[in-house]
C-alpha cells in the first residue's frame, strides 16, 4: 500500500515538475532572444551571465565544453549553444523548447520589418537604437570573456594556443581552421601520440565516457526523433507557386546544413543561390536583408525570415526560417551523445581543451572588431565603462543595461 502510494505520488509530481522546467526554459530563452543584440559573441555572453553566473544551471567548464563543441558543427553557433543548454536542463523537450524560444522573438520582429519593407519599400530607421546598445553589448562580452578565461586557459600550453588563435583570427585565417589547429596542437603535446590507433589505453577511469542522461530514446518522450519529427514533415502550405515554396525550403535547408562561419559567409551563399541562380531578389534587397539580420536581436540567420517574406510572403518566411535552423536541432541532438564521451577520454579531452581555448580567443577577436564599430565618441566609451562597472559591482540583469543603452540611443537621435 505504501509503495504503491509513493509511486502514485511520484507519477503525479513528475508531469508538473517537467512542466515547470520547460516553462522556465521557455521564459529564459524568450528573454535572451529578445535582448540578444550584437551577434553570436553577445548571445554567448548573455547565456553565460544568465545560466552560469545567475542561475548555476551549468559550470563554466561545461559551458566552455558546449561552446567549443558547437563551434565544430555547421550552423549558427549561439543558437546551437542555446539548444544544447536546453537539453542539459530539460532533456529532449528542453532542447526543442530552448531553440524555438530563442529563435521566435527574432522571427516575429524580422517578419514585421519585412512586412513594412514590402508595404512601404524601405527599412525603418534603427541606427539610433543601436548607437546605445552596441557599446553595452561590447562590455557584456568583455566581462564574459574575462570570466571564462581562467577556466579555458589551464596552463602555458592553452594560453599560447589562445594567443596564437587570436592572432590568426585577426590576420584573417578561417575560424574553423583555427579551432581545429588549436585542438590538434594541445592533443598532440599532452598525449604525445597516445591518441593514435591502438594506443587508446582503454580501461582506465579517465577513458570511461561521462554519460549525461539517456540516449536518443531516453526520457523526455521518445528522444530527439519523436520531438523533431513534426518539423521534418513536408510543408503543408498550399503551393500555388508551382513548386517554388518547396525549392525555397530546400535551398535554405542546404544552407543550414553546410554553412560554417560568419554572416559574411551566409551573404555569399545567399547571393549565389537567390540572386544569381534563382533571381528571386536583387543585390540591393539582399543587402537590406543582411542589414535587418544584423540590427535585430537574436540569431543573424533570421535573415532567411526576411528573404522568405520578400519572396513569398508569410508562408515563405515560415518555411525559410524552419529550413535554415532545422539542421542545427539535428546536429545538436547528435552532439549531445558525444560531448560527455569527448570529455571522458584523455586524448579527446585534450582536443576539447584546445578547441575551448581557441574558441574563447575567437570570441575575443570578434569583440575587438565589435568595439571598433561601437566606440564612435566619448559617450559610447562611457556607456561601455559604466556597463563594466555595474557588472563588477552589482548582480543586475544585463537586460537592464541593454534597455538603458537603447533608451540613450533613441534620446540622442531625438535631441540631435
């Protein structure tokens, strides 16, 4: 009687607890998607502030491991980090909820701007808003890099790799090449060839994979296939365009599956497919779309939302957005299977340490370039310094800093 009663109470409590966790994930990532100005480096900094520093969901080491791992797969890295953090907190349902909620605010904002663009033939002015936001974002990223430095740089070797990675990035070396070189170098020096075939040293405690939950069919309602399957279903929109909606979907699906690097790489893909091959948009419209992706919060890849709307209205916006982000959910779903295993083996753990150090160096390099664009006068420098001081001396949510910067930017435009 007692055992049966306990089982009934556990079963009754599981669903509400799971619901609360998912609601928490949804609320946090909706907020992060709404205030996430500044591109991937800023998104990562905001996630660390919210989920490591304020809420303690994961440690700095775990955060760095996920950050390094998502840098090695195609797609928008900050979105993939959000997806993986959602999985860490809420398993497979958390994975989907975190990703969708991080993308959703940007989708709504960009779709509204695309409607205005099609309706009125021009972009709404947003330069004043960004004037005050950019320096605050730089300060948030600097604080995050400083906080992660001690965890990422564990000695002279990772320190040297990070410094070399930063120099290589500033000299224009491909980001993926920098990450791979950093990982291989640390692995080679630490293990001195023990990672070669036949020398894995199986059986030691350091070689046992660290399991962080179930597999693809584990708790959470059938794993990733069951949760993402609806997203993989064929589009249900009526297609009076003679197959153009399907072609739009497949074009953006291809981009999401193979695209590494920055928004500039996305620009090249979009120009090749949509301007040159399909002639659906003009070069001017493409530049407008990239601009919208850069100045709105959330993932830069919501450029696809804007283009989809311009080409084929709301159905095109929805399909283009699903298509370009769908591979990220699949890649991260597969990545959750191996991150713990990577950290659990000596040779792959050394590789991950090298990747983490160079990933942080890349983040620092992006910050330097952001600073060059953000600091245009003494007021913007002062905003950044104030944001740094507030992060040091208080535990205020960084959303207040971004909101304050936005207000100052708007007031400046109205007054001057």
